[in-house]
C-alpha cells in the first residue's frame, strides 16, 4: 500500500498549476495529483460521516444523509452513496486507507456498495472476507472493470451459497413482473412501465436491438436521433413483422466445464449482457426463444467460430458478444449492441475476417482508429494495445471482460498513459 500522501505539498503544487499551458505528460501528472487530493477529501468525508452517524445514534445530530445533502450541497442520491461509502470503509478498513493515499477512488468503494447491497449476512461476510484480493484488484483496475468484477463475485457467492436459490429467484421475479400505463396530465404524454425478470427483459431488448439495427440502415435514418430510433424500434419489435421475425434469439454464455460436467465453484452461466441464469432452468424459462449456447474455455475465449467473410458472420458476432460486454477500449462502457465489429487489420489491407482479428468498438473509438490516428493491435489471448497518434503506447491489456472465475482472475492491464 502506498504511504500516506503529503496533502499540503499536493495542494501547493495544484494551487500554482495552470493546466491551460501544459502538455500531455504534465497534464497526466496534474490529473493524478487531483485524484490524490480528491481521495484525501473522500477519506475525510468518510470519517466525518462516521462521526455524524455516531452523533445521530445518540440524538445529538441529524442522520448523515440529511447533513451531507444539506450542508455538503449534494443531491439526495449522492448523499446516500456517500453514507454507504462510510459503511463499506468501516467493514473494509484497508479501503479507507487506500482511499486516503489515492491508491483507490471513491468509485471503487461505491462499486463494492452496489454489488453487496442485496446480499444476505452470510454471503456478505464471505464477500468481505476477500478484502485483500478486492483491494489488489481495485488498485490495478479502473472503476468500471472493478464494478463488473464485484458484481460477478457477488453472483458467484450467491450461487454457491445454495444451488436452488437462483432458480427460485428467477421464478419469483417472473411472478412479480408487471406492466403499468398512465398519461401525464400536464404533457399529455403516455407512459408505459415494464418490470420484467432478466430473461424476458433480455428477450425484449434483443428484439428491440435487432429492429434498431435494421432501422439505422434505412434511407433517411442516418441522422435520426438515437432516442427516436429506440422508440421506433420498440414499436416495430412489438407490432411489426411475421411471428418468426419477432421470436428473439437469446444468447446464453456458459463455460465448457459447466456444460459438460455441471456447476462448479467457478461456473459462468448468464445471458450475453451478464444476467446470471441457472443451468437447470435456461431452456424452461426460454422455451419461446431460440437458445444459442456459446461455450467458453478457461480463459474466456469462445471455442466455436464462424467462417471468414467480408463482414463478421452471425456465429462470429455471437462469439464476440460472449467474450465482450462492451467496447474494447479500456475506459469505455458502451454496450456490445451499440458497437461496430472492427477489423484490427483493415479489410482493405488484406486483413482476414477471422475471430482473432475482430473486436467490438463503439462509434467514437472506431472514429479514433480510422480517422483520428490511433492504432489498435490485438495479440494472442486477445491482448489489445492502444497507441496514441503521437506514437506513445496508451494501454496494453486483455479485452475479454467475461471469464469463468472470481474477482482475482483478471489479468493485469498495463496503463501507460491514463
């Protein structure tokens, strides 16, 4: 763990710094110093919240959330998150120390709070017992990657605690699914609210995403705002086309060992967008959809691929979707459905349409590679290297964000320029 920072020195440096005249390397240092100062402030906020809670417990102060919202000038949502941050730091004191030293951010602490919010006491205790591994991962992962790791770990612990609870939970979610409609009296706009279990939600959005992709290709829709395309896609998915067109394809991602031998302590069985599913109920719950299993090996790489063509085949897209939840840029959270399939070696340069040359990339980062001068390379193991237009390496690390195992199984990416 890094030693405590000299906050006075950090503040003195930042106080006299003029970011408007700095080059990239100096800006990187300043941003790092800002993160250290913010981490120190966040750790001080944790201590203040803890004291506020103690005073509130004996009737000598208001509840932390109220004080943080009123005097800290935060929204009620942010105030709640700050109060939960103190609870996590109390349970995991090493994270409070790391927050104060700038080794982790408040976002890392919040990721734990979000992942553990609905765990029962025994499962929460199992999660917290992994504090050293969690801290090591938080120190080397960005907030988004760490949040995914925490969610995956929580799901694994829940599935391990009782083999039948996940199936029962899905059945209970299905029973409580509902739909509500109302009209806003002020605007006249009609509202439809759907609350669905994960499987039927995924089926619905798979159909919507398919329609949206079709709509984007139609003449006149190139400049249509994204929100309007979404609305049109919902309407068409619900009411248009033949029944065969409306039956969604649900992608179920399962590791090879679970498929061959049954569940184990590192099983992965989930929809392509990461919602966990029990193996025993997948076909029963998805009886009205086409189920396509995508089998992963121990490193999270898809075993089955399609044949090469000018564009990615349907099988290749399934394989890519199974390995990647999002764009492969290290700081990007744009979902797979909103990404383009990018040839790492351009097709025009005789690049093959092979799986090991294809990655999902969002529109902005796709533009960076093709028109912005950035270079993206992919090495064996789907290790990506991003290089800036000035030739300096920006990032080198794995692109697969879904693999069997726990939070400690992720490879260590190298961030050369954050």
